[in-house]
C-alpha cells in the first residue's frame, strides 16, 4: 500500500475534486468521494478494514475524473486500486 499511502498523504482536502465524482452525492457520505476515499485509505493502513472502508473503496468507478480537477494531480484511482488489492490479499 506504499503508493496508495503516498498519494493519500499529498491530499490537502481542498475539495476541487468533489464536483467531478459521480459517486459522492448518491453515496450519502464523504467516504464516497475522492477526499474521503483518500482519508479512508490512511485509516485502512492504521486501523485495518471495516465495512465502511470496503464500501467506499468498492463504490469508486475508477474513472479518474477527480484527478483532472485536482491541483496536485493525485492519482485517486490508482490509490483505490492498490487499496483494493491490499484488501483482497488480507482476505486470502
């Protein structure tokens, strides 16, 4: 999860990414948006998985629209992919 944590640590939670995310508002909480997912990736590394973390990571469409609006060009989709792989490896 080194890449995912590196990307998550670069986020300053400015919010420019959120309007581009198609899953934020239907999801009902901030964890279903790019900023929330990055924060939950950090939580996953420290505290392990929970149903909320898994749900937020697996509702991401990996479309990359958030990266287009991000001033820091954080690769949210790449971080989410790596976090999903980490979750799968823990299930095995």
